[in-house]
C-alpha cells in the first residue's frame, strides 16, 4: 500500500470512529418501561425535584409568576392536586409544562403519587 492510500485509509477509519462515538443515547428511549416507581412516593423526596425543575421556575408557578399557584411548596401545590387540575394538565392532557412534556418516568411518578393520596 502506498503512503497516500495508507493515510487515506487511516483518515476514513478515524472519521468512522469519530462519527460512531458521537451517538447520544437517551436511557428512557433505549429501555422503555425501565422506570421503577417506588411503592411509597412522597412530595419531598420524589415529586418536588420534578416540580422544581419543570413548574416552579422563574416566571411560571412561583410567587409573582404568570402561572396560577405557587408550586414552590407542598401547600402551594396541594389545592391544585385536590381539585384535580394538576393531574389533568400534567398527566392527562400533558400540555404542562409548555416548554415540553415530562418523561414517561416522571409522569408515572406523578400519577402514582396522586393516585396514592399525594403524601407530603
């Protein structure tokens, strides 16, 4: 093999490895149904991190935000759990948060938490 062919071969080989290594896997897409929902869900341990990252963000469901209610606390969210509007918008209609839906696993956590009585 000539030096030029060897370099060309190495360039293609390097390009192949580079393209193959740039693949991004999303665990939920690779392993659907792999979400293990605990039997005892609580707001503080399981739901608050989801709400804080997706709902109780600047300009939305916080004090002075455009969304109804202040979801930064359990007490602030509880009225919307009790009247069913949180479940309807987030789990059933899946039109909240408007920035993009929650993952199937997050929805399972929230649904199970509400069905279990929405413990704090």
